């Protein structure tokens, strides 16, 4: 799923497209937005960077992977500042050697 794809279904988490998770109209609107595409790109960069621990092993009961789980959270909390949220994730998932 490429964040550059303008097809709004491409932003939907796999668990949603498989019918495992349902969404409200407001959430559907979020997933069709440019903000979602921007968030997906930033979250995927964290996953792709080995300096960040984005392992989802402690979420074994979740059908959502790291990127989709955080996009779903953002879709249910529209007032969250995206830049601040990503910045906090970087701190929380960063390697211990980067923490003080």
C-alpha cells in the first residue's frame, strides 16, 4: 500500500479491508485524507529504520501491525497533533543508546 496512491482504499488497514475491524464515517474520512497518507509515510519510515523498535510482539491479540495500529488510533482521536505524535513515537521506540 503506497501512501502516494490517491485511492482512499489504499490507506485502509488490512484488518479493515478483511472485515476484522469496523470504522465510523469519521474514521473513513480520515483514511481518505492527505493527513492519513502523510502519517502512513512517517510511520512506515519508523518501521523501515532499524534504529526504532517497532516490533509488535506485545500486541499478539491485535490484527493490526505497527503502522495500521497507529493510523487506527489517529483515526479515533482527530485532535491529536500528528507531528507531536510521531515525535513521541520516535522517543518511545528509539534505541536505548539514544535515550538519556
